[in-house]
């Protein structure tokens, strides 16, 4: 169906990444007349998506999971096994679990998006009672950023470092070749359920992020340290996106001309982890119920408790973005001694402000040496890495062939 044939719908979803597709699917299942718009609605999304298993809503079938890791490991000063199942999502399984059979799906690029109207590049217009904008975010510039460079390695070659069913969520071991006076990064490494393992060197919270060539250099250094030998033609993925997208203002409703932002665009990008898809899935039905009842979706999604949680998490990413590697290790060592509820309050919970406040206070108070706490709270070295100049890239045929970091139009990169 062409866009010219569409005049009105209950709901128009702009962007069909995992988040947008979930919104359109659940709204369709709830009986709403749904129109969805995306430049490439049938493509498989480029990024790798992961989450804690208990974050996924009950309506999502198990076929959406490609790999389950029962107790992933975090390396700080010592290894910590986290007794909380983690998973990598299957992109084909996820798309198949979110069919849009009864929705109108249009191939096109939105040029204007407001509360009740979407204009497309071909000049046509869609009108809807509610418009939900689930497009991703643009290049972060100098904002607080998540940067990652992932290398996909055959499982047999990865075995010296990652065995079947195991995973490293945060590996802070001093094995990436970076010196103590260089901005910190850690390794994320999990099997993907397709015979490969992704080794992803990651930086969180730095203003402007870390260059891909530097992340790749560090990842290769780690692999060599563990005896992981590459063929040289392994595919790779790049990520570079902002962490500090705030929740929509409550004043948005009084203006009356803004769409409902959802997913990474709507403040659901976790400032301290870079994850957004699972939290978005968990809140999809809250959004759909508000649309069906005529309530304000932003008010339903963002009560004061959730806004307070977001504010506190932003304090955390500010602290993380000014630490050295040694300070980061000390801070995470303190954090992973917290109770399971307190860990979940930082890593997952949308509105558990009491437990989050407790774990943030505890983490700062247990970070040692004492003087490093001043960095965490911003009393010292507030802009430590601002303007840092990384070494120039060296010739790397595989890196040169890597696509530029993606800023997908329809969802965030990463978990």
C-alpha cells in the first residue's frame, strides 16, 4: 500500500528497529489501527542486542533468544560470577516474534514528525491519533558516549578465552595494552549462538567517545594475550552513540505538537550501560495502554520515581567518564559486592530509586583509596579526559574495511 492511500490511523510508529517493531506489534495485538514507517522495514538490524533474561516481558517467546548464559563473569580486581541469567537476542527470532500482519507497513523516510502527522519524503502524509517516534539518535558529538568495536571470532578460535555457555560482561583486566594514563576501556565478550563469539572493546561515559581504531587496537591486544589467533578476515561491528538522552519533558503535553518519543530517543537508553532494548520492551504495554485509554503516554512512562532514577544514573555516568582504569576497577569492585536488588536497581530497574540511591552511596563509600571518591563525585578531575589526543591509526586492512559506526534511523545501537 502506498502512503498516499493512508489518511488516518489510531497509531503511527516511525522507525522499525526492535523497539518500534515491538510497539507496532503490541498495539496491533491490542486492536489498534497501526501504520508503521521505515526506510527499510524488512532489514535485519545490524547491532547485537543483549540483556538480562528477567528483563524480557512474558509476551516475548523464547525463540527470540539466541544464546543464554546462566552466570556471566565480571573481572575487576577478582572475578565475580553473577548469578543472574543473561542472553543474546536472535535478530531473526526477534523479528519473527514481532509480526506486523495486521498493520500497514510503509517503506519511506519521514521528513517531519509531530503529535498527529507524519510527512514522508515522497510528499505524502499520514495522520494518526498518536504518533510514536522510535528512530535512533544522531552522532553524539561531544556528548557522553558509548563507543565499542566488536570482532566476531569463530567459537573454536575463541575457546582459550570464552568457553561454550560462558560470557564476560565487564573484563577490566590489564590486558588491552593501554597505559595507566590513557582513557579506560573494558572487554565485553559473549557467544552469539551461531558458532561465533563477539569480543567487543568498550568505552562508556567519555565525552565524544573513543575512536574505533583505538578500541580495535586494544581488542586485538587482549586476544593476543590470551592466545586467540585470528584468520585476519573476521567481520567486525562498530558502535558510537550518546548515553545522555533525557526523558521527554512533561511540558511536551502542553505544547501539543510533539510526538511521543520512545526507546533510545525517549530517554530509555541506560546512561551507565548503553542498553535500551529490554527496558523499552518492558514498557511497551504501558505505552499502548495509555494510547488506548487516551491518557498521556509520557506521564505513564515517566512518573517521578523513574525520572529520579534517571537523574541518579546520570550522576553515575558522569563519574564513570572521568575515572582512570585503576579507579574504574576499584569502583566496580565495590559495586559488585552489593546485594542483588541493589545491583538490579542500577543495571535494570526503571523506578527503584531507594535501592539505587543506596547502591550509589555504598559504591562511592567503598571505593578505595579514599581520595578516588573525589573523582567519582566530581570534586576532582572533573574534565580529566576532555580533549585527550589518541595515537594516530596504523595501517590495518581489516579495520579499514569496517563500516563507519552506525546511527540507525529506527533504534539505538547496542543492548
